C-alpha cells in the first residue's frame, strides 16, 4: 500500500473506530494529501515502501484519512489496532513516529475521539467530581487549595506548619509542588507523618474537612509503596506528575485501586502542548488522564501566569466533564499565578466545580499564609453573595490587604 492508498474522503467512520484530528504542514516537498496518507500509514499498518509481507487481512486494518480541510485532517483507526486498556500502546501508535516524518514540518494531534469499547477498557476516575466533594463535605462552592511555597527547601516540620496555617485560614486542600519528592531536607515519610498530624489538628480547630495531596511521584514500585503508606496513615489523596511518570506509571497507580483520590499534576506538558502547530494538545492529555483515572487535573487558568487562553481552558474543561460513555467527570484544577483578586474571573470561567489553587497568592499575603487563605475564602464569599471584591474588602481586612498587595497584578 502506498501513502495515497490510506486516503479515502468517501469513507465514513463507524462507531467502533478511534478518530484523530491532526493539523499537518509540509515543508513544500510533499503534497498535503500524501502527507496525510503518510500519517495514517505510519500510525497504522503502512510504511515508506510497498511490502512483500503485506497480507489482505492486514490491509483491512489500515487507518483511513477521511477528511482534509486545508491543513486539518481526520483519520479513522480500526479499534483492533489497539490493545484495550493500554494507553502506552495507543499513544505509541497515534502519537509516535509520525512526529518525525521527513517532508512534514509541523504535525499536531489536536483531539482523540475514543469508541466506547476502548474508552470503557480503562478504569476511569474512582471518585470524580462528586466523590471529591463527598470527601471534603463541600456540596456546591469551589474548593480552595494551596501549594506549599517555597516549592523546595523547607524542612518537614516547617512544611507541616505552613500547611496548618493555610488550612486554619480556610484552605480545603494543601498539596506538595511538582518537584518535591523525598529530598534529604524533606524526606517523604517524615513529611507525610507531620503534615497529616497538622491536618488533623486543623480539622479539630476549624470543624472542616481538610485534605493533604502528597506527591508520590517516583519509580513505579516506590510510587506504589508511598501510596500504600498514605492509605495506611489515614490519608485520602495522592498527587502524581502524570507526564513525567508516564502513562504506564500513572495507570499502575490507578489500577492498584487503593481507595485514594488521585490529583494529577501536568508538569512538563508545555514541552509538547504549547506550540499550536506541533505536538499534542492539552485536550488529548486531559482526555487520556480521565480515561486512565485521575480525579482532578490541572487545566490552566486563562488568568494568572499560565499561557492558555480562555477558549483553550474551556476546551480542556469540556474534555474532563463532558459525557463520555458514563465515565465519571474529573474535577478541573486552576493553578498558576493566582490570588484572591482573580476569584470572580475564575468562577465566571469554571463555575463551581473547580479547585482554585493559589500558592504565592496565599503564602505571599503580607500578613502570612493564614491571612492569605482567609482572603481567598472571603473572595469566594463575596462572589457567592453577589458583592464586588472592593465592597466586600471594606469590612474584611484580609481581602483588603490582598487586593492592595496585588493591585498591579493581572486580575487584581
């Protein structure tokens, strides 16, 4: 089969096909139709030359380019090409060697539409949005979270104290940052013990449920050991860096089914998601993360320090929360350069089903972490009551101090 044999614009995908949407740009040495066929061939059963080993039953498994609109193409893949429940296999096919083909200058995998049989071969989230709310006992409002800052360097005792201050100030969620693991200054076991004790103390003081999202990211066996320790110690959450630990490591953690909610951090995603013409979109990462089984995932902010636009963030949210064969929706997480002054915009974008995480926006408050967390809750209260932040701040000093402190920062 030649590359052009993989193009048939009269083909109509059936309900069992996996469908991918790509953007393709050539370097001028290859026609777009040939380039499209090359992507379909090299991601299914074809290659650069005709084969003496090709059989008629193999030909029936070929992918088909069924739509070409300018530089945008759609390819349908027979579901038999993929091993059920194996995300590494799927992405090695549709997101593998095709990105290095000669003659193609840019290639971006924008969306993946899974057939029901393949989607349901994954476990999906254990808790999802409803389960996360049930753990925390918060029925409607957005959840307020923070990340311990500085992200590295604090010893375990100080880490736990910062967490405590954030919880008693009003945070529901406290989590590690993406690069805190088990360094000599803050070893995993000690940090877990001290911070869970701080959580219990904060719950007794506030009467509210609190959760700690400890980063268990490591080699797979060690990651599972750490997650089991969290469960044994009475923790209810773990955090994992899904890009750097890989699909298989993440999937192994989910399949252990330890009764823990999984917070997925997307550290490293920008290396392949930010170029609008090349790589793999955040929508694909979000869809795959939902299938494998995270309960919440960072999706950008549209305000703050992250690059995604409002439209891109809404697309990411839709991948986590839209109908998908009954698979539970995932709680979106907004994080990156946030502070209390951005709360109205964030609620307008996300609605109530979101974890709003402020690291510097809590711990950078001039009166400390507890005041920073209180300011975040006050900002949410103002939105819920339909009152402007400026008006609410007149009688709430923590919010007032936050707005004054970050008045020149976007959203302030």
